[in-house]
């Protein structure tokens, strides 16, 4: 007569409990959980048993671990933003202040003169002076007109003003061009920075979509598992 083979009583690989109702086959444990258990208990194999209490414990540990890495990643993102804010100076400064700071007295005078010469006020005032000059020298307000017809002195004065006006306006125009160049360079810098920031934001959004979504789905999976277990018990 053959000896009846000894049936090994199933026990939990972690705590060693042998209540049949509480035991699950280890192959039913989620692979990520199995890895976690294997890390702590090197002897854990898929071909054994594990009790419900231990599954709950490791499930809890795993979700906590997920949430902690999530938290760590969010705080590292925040750190990155803070660092970038600290390192990168704000480029959107007013280029005019930089330009006006280095101006000499003569350059400022030239600017003001060019602004004055290009106004309606200057044209009306100058026309008035010319008309008064001509009237005074035509209808003999004084005993002797100081510049009789054909107003040679007036011609000389006008020629002198024109000769001086041209280089002063050119001086002012040259600086206007320099200001335009500075504006263009600043615009380029701001555009470049905006482009880089947008790329940075894209990367952040991609990161959120890829990693956090994955983790949320995993946590939801575990929750569904728990719900199913509760359902089966009732
Ligand atoms: Zn156990």
C-alpha cells in the first residue's frame, strides 16, 4: 500500500499564517506589487501563497510610494521654475532708459532742436518772424529800414539757419536709427525668450500628461481591485 502523499498546508509566505479563507495564490498579485514584495522578502515566489492582510499592506505601501514620487516630481518642477526665475534676468526692460542714460549734453540738445524744428509751432513762429521782418522793412516803421528790399540780410540769416539745421537734424536722425536698432535687438531677445519659455511649458505639459497620467491610472487600477474584493466579500 502506497503511503498517502503528504499534502503541504498552504501558508502565507510573509507572515506564515494558514487561514485558508485569507490566502490568495501569489500569481494573482499585481506584478508591480510582486516586485515590491520581492524587494523586501527575497524568498517570495509566485508559486506560493500570500494572505489578504499582507496584500493590503503592500498595496498601501505601493500607493504611498507612487504619491510620494509624484510629490517629489512636482516640487522639483517648482524648484526648476524658481531657479529659472532666479537665474534669468527679465529682458523686457525699456531700451529708451538705457539709451538716454549715455547721452551727452550736445546730443540731447540736438534731439530737442530736431523735435522743435519739426513742429507746426516752429513753422508758424518762423513764418510770423519773416512776415514781420518784411513788413518792417517795406513800410518804413523806422526812419531807415535796416534791411531794405530785396532783404539781403534776411537771406543771409535764412542761409545760416538752413546750414546749421541740416547737420543737427542728421545728428538726431543718426541716433534715432541707433535707437531703432536697439529696439529691434531687444524685440529679438524677448521673442527668443518667449519661444524658449513656451518650449519649456510644452515639456512640462508633456511630462504631466505622460508620467502623472500613467500613475493615476495605476492608482485607479488598485482602487478597482479593492472595490472588486469588497464586492466579492459581501
Ligand atoms: Zn501573511
